[in-house]
C-alpha cells in the first residue's frame, strides 16, 4: 500500500467520477505540454538525512565530480564536507549496517528496502491556479487527493512494483485534462571491495585537529640527540616530552575520525563518490552502497581471508579487535541475508581496486623514502622494505594465481557475469609536469628525520609501475596479455584507467602558486620545514613561525597524492593492528614516529584524486547498469466535463 506523508491523501469522488466518465482512447489525446515529473528523495541511502544528499546535488550542477569536490572544499574552508556527515550514516563506526536505519524519520531496512520516498510534481504548461486531483495506485487500490497544481506531492512507493500516477487538471471552465505516468524505483545495490586506494586511505572523514605546540618522538638512535618534535594533537594535555610518557588511550581521544577506523574507510573514496554520483545524476534510482574495502588488503589477506586492522576507534571497553573479516565473506553473508527477505534482490555492481599489496607496493614506497642506514637495516630485517625485483617476482608468480581465485569467488555474487565488476586501476603517484617522474628529495617527506625520497630508487619504481605493474593489472582484469581466464567473455571485468593521464600532472611532488598559502609558506621545498632544535621545537615545531593548526587537509592543491607531511597533518595514525612484536612501548616510541608519518595515507590519492578517479569510473558504472535508457513515455489525455455531482 502506498504511504503518503507531509500531506494526507483522501479518497476522492472527484477523481472516481472522472475516471468512470472517460471515453475509451481519451488517454491518448494531447494534453499540451504538461507532464508528471518524479524523483526519489535522498537517493544515496547511506545518508540518513536528506540535507547531506542535497548538498551534493547542489554542488554537482553542471560540474564534474572533481569540480564539485573543489567547490565543496572551498565552501568548508578546507575542513571537509564529510566532517559532520560521518555521524549521520546508515553504517556505524565499526562498519556494521544499522538495521533498521532511520532515514529522514522513517525506519528502513538498509539492504532490502520495502519502499522509497519520492516527490511528484506536475510540470510544463500548467494553468495558473489549476487544481490537481491525484491518484496513486500500486495494485492495492488507488489513494487519492486534490491540491493546487503548484504543490508537490511527497509519498512512499512500494519497491519492486510499479505505481501508476494519474492527475486530472482542472482550470476554470477549460476541459479537465489527464496526465498519467508510471513510477517504479530501481534500487541499485553496489559493493565496494579492495585495498587502501578503494577505501579512501589518506582522507579521514574528520581530519585531525593539530596543536601549534610540539610533540616528542624518539628516533632509533636512542640518545637525547635522537629526539625530534612535530606538531601535537589539539586538545591533548598529556605528556608531550619524550621523558613524560602517556597512555595510547588518552592520545587516541584526539584522533582523526573515519567512518570505519579499522579499515580507514572514507566518504571521500572514489567508490563512495562514484556511488553517490550515480544517485545524484539519475533521479529515478536509489543507491544502496555497501563499503567493504580495507586499507592494507591483498587478495589473499583482505578479500578472500581476514586481515589486520589499521587502528581501533576509542571505546569504553578499551579492547582492540585487531582482525578484520574477509571482504568477500562479508559480502556473501549480506547477500544471503538479503535474499532471505527479498529473493529477487541481486548485487548490481562491484567497484574494485586490488593488487598493489600483492606486489608489496608499500614496501616499494618505504624503500624509496627511508634513507638513513639504521632505519633501513631495521626495516629490511622486519620485511618492511621491498625491492623492484621482489615486486616483479610477485607480479609474475603470485598475482595471476590470486586473480584466478578472486574471479571464482566473485562470479557467483554477480550472477556469473564479471562485467558487473568495475575494476578501477591505480595511477602512478610519482608523476608530475606532463608525466615526468618526481625528482625526489625531502620536500613533502621531512615529517620524519630519516625520510628522503631517493631519486634513483624513485625513478626505478615509477618505471616499474608504468611499464610492468599497470599493464599487467589491465591484462588480469580484462583477460588479455595471457591472463588465466576460463571463459574470457564471462570472466572479463569492466576496466577503468582514464584517470591515469590526469594524474600524470598531479603526483605527490606537484606544486602550484595556487596551492594553500600554508603549504607554500610552511612545507619547504628544501625539505627543512621543522625546527630541529628540541628546545624551541617543543613550543613551535614549524620553522615558518606559523601554527600547524592552520593546515587544511581539504583545499584544492596541485598534488592529488598525499605526501608524508600531508599524511601526518591529516591523520597521524598509530596503527594498532601491528603484530605484538612490533607494538611500541609508549606513544613517543621510534616506531610510532615512523608509522604515524605514513600510515595515515602517504602516497595515496587526496580527495581531489579520488574525485578524478570517480569521474573516470562513473561512465563505466552507468553503462554496466544501463542507466541511460530512455524512460517510459508519459501518457496525456483530455477528460470530458465532470458530472455536476462530482464537482461538489
């Protein structure tokens, strides 16, 4: 039965009399240029409140996703549009779907909705002052009411069946005209799978608030000279000196906020932005988005098996669950539960990016940026560093086999047709100035004393990514280049890499005179941004003399890739999912110093980068879903003059 709110629809003798008096064929007559227009409200169902969706609708008008992101960044003065929305989602901060989820004061089942809110209007050449007698029938009998034709109608329509909307338009002595259309909402179920590029790493929904004062870290040298100060967290009143340790729980109260901290899932991810853009663009659909991507995931450890968590949000229990369930298992469980309630419910689309961790990409990054001998020796011994030869071997031997396993796991979830898996490839993060490799150096990486992007190692990694890694990934996803595919037609994923050319101008070393003024003043091109003196650095760690609190994570920049300075200033992550042997002894520990500089998203796309990826993914997703098909025709007709008794 149709549910109507904001107005009460009452059974109307006016409409009934008109229908009974309608001659056969009258519905086909021309009723001028009037038509019934309708759209689903708050179509991105992850958002609990329509105001959050409307903000994106307004900023998307005649803009790309990237341009909309830049507009929103300026509106928020760099603080980010997601900072408050993160608390208004149908998924909690532990990654659990709220069942039911109260959206705009109505309880809904998130994965299996039974109805959707729509707004219906009469548009076109509507006579001034005309009266509209509306009827909505979903097969359980019509519900009717009469309003001024300028008034929109808000109602909920049943999911899975059409609702016939009919309006009889009366204007003075003119003949009554009828317009009719069919309303049927298509609810599109999209899952997001993959690694840190898929989850949105580098872009906390609510970035860290920084203090202008310093916080002490030790280095691996272990002497007084092996201490250094970097900006502290705003609000932290505990021990900032290395000699004054404090608890991690106290420190954590001032963390950046992700809508899922164990996996660093972010609303800024290209997957969330693509799903949201579909909802913004297509007014007759609703989008149910299930984000499952997790930073650090590989195919074996993350998609097909469990993996270690990145961090834990502060909680009352103080217990950190360091394990995250396998993404494919989570998706399979969600689908099974959905089909029990709605047997016809299917998974319409999977957005996927994975493979970088299978070839030790984080180890390649560490090998490039860690310079000092002590840290290199320690990290090599613990397996943190990886060479191009290590990655090449994994690319040739392990990744193809892992892709076979992934295909077999995904096929039954998408009805055997892997074209419904949209694989969005990576971009080379180390290119700028028309595709030339970044030159290296400490600029953007001087957040830690041991970091310095080595030019030779950087050049080798950049060449490996361009000439070997990215082409091999494309072959694996599209069943080309000798990829192991049983049935290439059914096993071929939809592949997206159109964003790579744009990223060639926007790597982590890209700089512009239009960059935020704080960046230009305080992130020194010579890699000397921070005061090395531990006495003065304790109170003012920035050599530019300005407070770190002026940094804004979400402002337009030439670089679409976070460098290590960005990573620390936006997220400053202390990863708790490390093996027990790697857990630091206190928050000033040298291990925390290194990891807090990179585990928040160094060498990952910024919000602008993710928006550019979403711009590339959107056409592919639209095509797979067939969303540009012509809508059904509107039927118009002219009613005869109503009986006098029906006009009373």
